């Protein structure tokens, strides 16, 4: 079993906190986030995932 260096653990915790703050700010501004994590395995296999009920993206 490998172990996680304390400085690396601290860095990852800081990154997780920043991501959480960014998500909160994004949602407070009225923007929507779409969790596509469950589709990643399909994408990794080279297949095109179906994304029902998703509005057109604004770029």
C-alpha cells in the first residue's frame, strides 16, 4: 500500500477547497453545472455518450 506525503495531502486538500469555492460561486451566479462523471467510462471506451435533456451549450 502506498502512502500520501503530508505536503501532497495538504496541497490536495487546498485544491479541493478551491474547487468547492469555485463551484459555489458558479452556482450562486445562476450557472448550471452538469455532472458527466458517469459518462467518462463510455468516453474512455471511444463511444459517444447520449446526453438527454441537456440544453445547447453557450460558448
